[in-house]
C-alpha cells in the first residue's frame, strides 16, 4: 500500500558512508519526502525511485542537516520537467527559510505552496497523503509526522444484490461514494462492513521523548525514530542537545505498541550503531538498525 | 609550495560517483577553497586535509551547484572549534546570498568577512593568498581565479659579505625586508638576483571562452578549466547555456601557454569524459581529465 525508503541515517553532517536522515514515501506512484539535508538528492538517485513525482516535502525543523539539500533538490525537480505545484510543510517560518535558500534557486518551472505548522498537533491532507504532525521537544521548534492510509470496510456483494443496486454502481460504493437507484440513495455503509485497520507510518527525529508520543505513534506499523547514541551513559549529552538514546526510542516504541522500530539519526561519533542494538532490543525486541536506503513495503493486513 | 586538490568534477548536481566541481588549495598549512556545492564537505572528508584551516572561500558565481554546500560547511567549520574569522569572496551580492543561506546556520563561533568583486579584473591578498579574479562570460556574473606565489631572486652570500652585512641579518634580506648596519640601510635588492618564476594556479568554470583569458591564465603551472561536453557537436548547447567544450578549453590552454590543463565540470549526461580526451589533446597535448580528489603539489622550479 505504501513503500518506504529511509534515505539516510546520519545526523549533523553527511559522511562518505552515511547520508543524512530523510524519509521517502511512495503511494500510488506519488511521493512524499520528509527532511532534505545536504546530499539527500544523491541517495535518492542511488535509490532509483526518481524525482519527478515528489508532491510534498515535509520538514521536521530548520537545522541545516535536515534542510540544506532543499535548493539543489528544487532545481533537480525543475530539471525533471516538473510543472505541477509542490507543497512544502514545516514549522511556522518555513516560507521565509525557503525564501532565503531560494536566493540560489530563484527560477523554478513550478509553484510552491506552503503549509506552516503552529499547533501542538496538526492534521491535514496534502497530495493524497493524510498526515498528522506533533510538536516535539528539540532546541528549536520541531515536529514528528504520522502518515495514515485508511481502509474501508469489507464489501458484501450479497447486501448490494439484496438492495437491488446495479452492479456498475458497486465500485462507487466501495470507494465510499453515494449512489442513487430508483430514487433511493445508498451509501457505502449499506454494503460495507466496519472500517478495517489501515496502515500507519511514523517518523520522528531530533527530540527528547515526550508524553504525547505514545498516543501519536500508537499502533504504527513502522516507527522510525532517532537514536543519536547507543549507550545509556550518554544521556546527559542527549539531554543537553535534546536528542534521544537507543533505549529511549525502544521505550517509546513499546509504550506506543508499534509493530516495528527503525533507529536513525546516528551521531557521527558512532560509526557502528549495530554494536548497541541490544540496548534497544532488551526493551523492544522488534527494533532494527536503520540503514541508508533500507526499504519496506507496508501493506494492508491479510484478513 | 602549494598543494592542490580538485574536490569534484561535476556540474549541475552531485552524483553518486561524482562530486560537484570545487578546488582546495593548501599553502603553509592554511587553506583556500573555491566553490562549495552540495556535498563538497563529503569529498573534503574523503580527501582528509581537515576543515579547520580553511581561511578563505571564493565563489565563482551563485548557481546552486557552486554554493549550496556552504551552510553545511560553515557549521562543520564551527564544530571544528574554529574561532578565527573566515573570508568569503564572490561577485557583488555575495553577502546577501550568504545571509539567505545562513537562515539555517545562524550561529557560528567565528566572524565572516566579505570581499565583493565588481570590476572586470580584481587583485587582492587574503589569508596569505595573492589572488586575481577575472570576470568571465556566463549566464550570471561569474569570475575565474588566479593564485600566484611570488618568488624572490636568488640570494648571493658573497654580495652580503662584501657589503659587510652581519650574518644574522641575511634571512631578513632574503624575506625582502630592509636592515640597517652601521647607519647604512640595505634592501633585498642589494643581495638578491632578479625575481624568479613563482607558481601560478588558475581555476575557471561556467563560462564561454573570452579574449581576456589568454593574458589572465598566461604561463600558469596548472589551469583547471571547465569542459562541460567532450564533443564539438554540442557547441550550440554550450553556447546557449554559456559553457565551454573540451576543445575550447584546450585552445585557451594553448593560447595562454600554460604548462598543464585539467578538465572539470562535466555534464551529468557525460559519464565517461575520458572518451573525449583526444578532442582536447589534439589541440593541447598536456591536457588531463580532472578526477574527484586528483591532487598535485606545485613547487618552485629547480634552477
């Protein structure tokens, strides 16, 4: 139902063997990108999903390692003959920041729309993606994101037949639309069962753990969450710079009852994050080390 | 006398196997960088000369592929505990452009000074580097750079002895300083021969060939010049976007009587520039394909 690619796993600065943390999501051929640090377009090129179909770019916050790749990517999108508008989402002030960066990318063949986030929780749909944003706890305003794909109830053809609804109208009802037959209006509810579990993906980096995260991430198929350091001894440093440890990520994943956790946004001082994986798995066994261009297809569950 | 590293050889956008065109020069342990596109700090990291000793960053022009890596590099310099001021050189307007980019890198532990270029030819010394800049012919204002290390004449100890200058004063005279002995003032001219050939390095990209280049590059030990396309058939495209072909680079190198030419700033559409090297060598045999992190030590000539 959606394809997910973790484009990079680093924090602070791009390294020869590690790109900066960024996430690409693909749904029905259209794409959404979260964060775009320096070199993100290079790892995107290596991934091979193309550039042209990115409709939305969300930013967690304005630290350079999450946004410095934007001007280059905007130009590359322009060179891919894109003309459809692009939507950029981010904390309040994003339009001004992008204006500054666009001094070196002033001419683009497409328009940019902005969605500026202000509240603690925001909910909106853009480019076909149903998103929520949660204000988290970093040194500057920062948001985590949740993307959900809803799934309607199961279709019961016997109900439609019993109601005498002509077959050509069935697909409209299955899409949630309303149809009229012989003067009677039918809704999806008449032929569908209870809404089923959809898919939910969460991405959150550059923050201390917060209380609100448990509800916000609750039941996610996949949570991608930062683990700047693997060792618990580095808690004071994580607290000072407002980041999270492996063990903290795992505790949040457990509390929010997510299905799977990927760690990311590793400190450049941690060349081998896998050495500390057990510090997370002891708390939440279904934790994995995020790797550059690690991909996952998240499907609706079989019934 | 100077060490030169061509950090990347690409134009337009960084590629998985090719960084953007940029040059690092090292002299007496201090460094000067020309151009800083997205990912330049990654290839610098791979090169291993460090970041901290960069005192000067020059920009040819404001197209993103030459400047988009600046905010990330400024932060990396800050994280290397740099506190000495940095000088940024570029076409008029550079301070405003850097101001826009610094919206995502507002806090740095060092000051930035600016030198804005306005005239067709400018000459200045900054951070111990004697530089000249030549306005060239691109779609926006663009400069080529020339860096020269002068060399004083040969020292004749017999002259110093004949004049009765005490030995401890000799090294001052060799540095071009003035000394006084028994009421008589001596200058370097009294003990040195004619000034000798120093070293000269030129870097020029994103331009059509111009008349003024011959004098500007004249006699350079190394000319690094763009070759966006290898084939002469692409002249109309090079003219349209104001770039130069391999053969044009070679003609300039020949006319300016340089010692060696390195090509760079290859189009992403040209994955194997070496296939077209003969198009340049037929005109200027001492042409080489620039490669990412190709280095060269340029010394004073043996006498």
